[in-house]
C-alpha cells in the first residue's frame, strides 16, 4: 500500500442511521460498498455476489463491493420510470433542473480530492490526470449542461403549408448508462449530465473493475436534493448489465467500452428499436509530415499517445512517419518512451502508472510478445519495468518497421504500446490512416497548419488535432465506422437525450 494513503477517509454509504435505514457519511474510513443507490436511498442488494477491488499499483486489497443481479437492475429501472412518469422530475422546467444540477456539481466538487485519490488507487491513473478527469470534470460537465439547457429553446415555431408547426424537444426517457473503468467519473458524467439536463432519469451501471468510486455520485445526489429515482446506481457484471440493455422500462442506452461489447448492445437495441449512443474503441493514427517540428510532436505525444498509460480510447497508437525522416522520428519517439517516468501514480512526476488490472496487463503484454515474434523492430520497452515486482506495470513500448496490416497496427492494445509505420507522401499517409475499422481520433503534425487542416479533412475519424490533440468538451465527440454511433459533449450531447415532436397547428402560433 502507498504509505500516505493508509488512513484516507472516504465516503462509505453502508452506515446504518438511527432509524435503521442506510445513510452515507464522509467520516467513515472503510472502503467496502455493500449497498446500491436506488430511488434516492442506499438499499441492500437482492443477492450476495461481491467483487474484491485490488489497488493497481500495489496489488493490495482495497475494498469489496456488492455485485447486482437482474432483480437489482429491475428495481433501479422501475424507480427511474416512476421518477420520470409520476415524480416531479418529469414536470420540471429547464431552469429548475439546472438549479439542481448546479447543487449536484457543488456537492461533487466538495468531494473531488477524495474521489480523485480513490480512482488512482483503483486503476492506477496518475494523480494529476485523475484530479482533472475524476475530480473536476464531473462538476464542470454538470455546469456546462445546466447552462446549455437553460439557453436552448424547448420549443420553436415554424411556418408550414397549412399554418404552423410547433417543434418540441422532449426527454428521451429512462437512460441506461453503462460506463468503463479507465475514466470512470468523467465518462459516467458525460452521460448523466446531458440526460439530467434533458429531463431524463438514469440508471448507471459502472464497471466492476473500478467498483468503489461511483458511490460518490449517490452521496452527492442526496446532498444536492435530486428527487428520488432520478439517478440510480447499480454495480453489476456483464450478465446482469445485459438486462439493463433489454429491460422494457429503458428508452435509451448510452455505452462507452469495447467495440465487441458495443456490437452486441447495438444488435439488441436494433432489435428493440431502442435509442443508443456508443462510444467505442480506436486505433488512431498520428501523421508526422516531412516538415514537422519534432519538438512540437514530442511535447504533444504524452496527451496524444500515452495518456493514462495508453488506456484511453483516443490513443494515437500508430505513428505514421515519412520515409525521408523515418529514422529520426523513430529515434525521437523511442527516446521519449524510454525517458517517460513510470511508477507510483501518486508521484507528481510520474506520467505512466500501472495497468488497471492483472488480466489487462497480461493482454497488453500478449500483444508485445506477439510483435516481438514478427518482423517489427523493438526500439523501446517491451516488458515490465525493472524493480516493479508489485503492481501491474508495463514499460512504454515502441515498435518500428510495423506494417499497417500487422495485428499490432489493426487491433486496440489499450496500453502504452506504439507502432511506427513508414509512408511516402501525404496521399499514402491518409490512405494508411484510413485503413482501419476504427475512426475515433487522430492528429497531424506539420509546420504548415493549412496543410495539416487539408490532411485532417481527409482522415475518416470523428476527432483529429493539428499539432496537438485534446478533447474539447464544447464540441461533439464520437467515432466513425466501428468506433461508435452518435456524439457526446457540446450541444450535440444534449440533443442525444431528446426526442423531437412536431405539433401541427394554426398560423396563429406565428404571432
């Protein structure tokens, strides 16, 4: 265990109050999570299954959490349905919802440091990154969507052939939000915030791989005065989680995770004609032009290609380098990887913590070992860092002379492993970048910004940066091809939780 974390005080919702019910309090030090947040209360699970959480950097036990069953999911959906159809939330104005969301943001902000620390213990995320994505981002997203929904028109009137049409935006209904372990707080709130703003109610199913931190949402929701049933949280595995996808009381599924799981969810939602947003995997390319300033590339490589140890869907794991400067680019990227600080996620100088779990590290190292047996050339890393016999660490790794048809260039590794691929000319670079089933992110590195923009327009991907990569939460984010369906963030993220209704009326509506 990291010594300075031994006595960390964190929220424990499994505390009985004087009436025999369950409450939550920040004075508890235990990390066992035995209850679910349903209908505004901490309730006991229907079954007895649990999951043990192990600290990623130390492999020591962190806590135990209850795993939900189909019965727990059903109870949460029914609570969300009641809150939408019969509770006050379904009748609120945008201004009223915004006021609650702002209180919710304040409550999360008050817990941000503890939440950031807990997530770093769960999945090994460097603490500086965790403070931004798990500490600050949830409150910022709530405030952003509170502002967007108040400024947006709920209805507008349009002239029609026979009078006027009132176009109305209504909540899509009960949302099942299924979220992953790599950025658990930010990615959950990317669904919760626009859903609440639109007037929806939510059932959140977090990943068992980060089983503890989602409880802060329930604690903050109670402090903020969210009406019962508006937000419900049930930790569950895939089998129980699948009941959320098919539950007849759910109107929309919002999912972030693997493309394989996304395909299964999309098939079910298609069969049920159920609304769905999918934010899936990627195998993005960073195109280094022949005029690129390598100092600029290296300054941006951490955020573009190594963020969170490569456990980021937007990771640009394919570095496309011009043959005229290939050796120079390979040497620069390899040196960057070799010099990257790896270790304790609570060390402010560390840029690469451990992988989030043992099985995941084995999967990442499996890709590395297979690439070693290929014609690719290992130029950095390739194993477990020296002296790291505890924790699930992987060295930042770079392979050169990779063919774009190689498995390393086509499948998502989700770890700190890069493939450097040569090209001749901008046309070939674009063709290689597009030669992937994915299309989520990317970047172009060039001294000529207009050239970079021209190349970026030709890459078939949902997001792409010129001389840097960083997600803008004010603009739509999502993927093309197998990287997903729909968009999150910005006003487009709110629209994903709304249905459009056209009411045909008289011309008197036009005023």
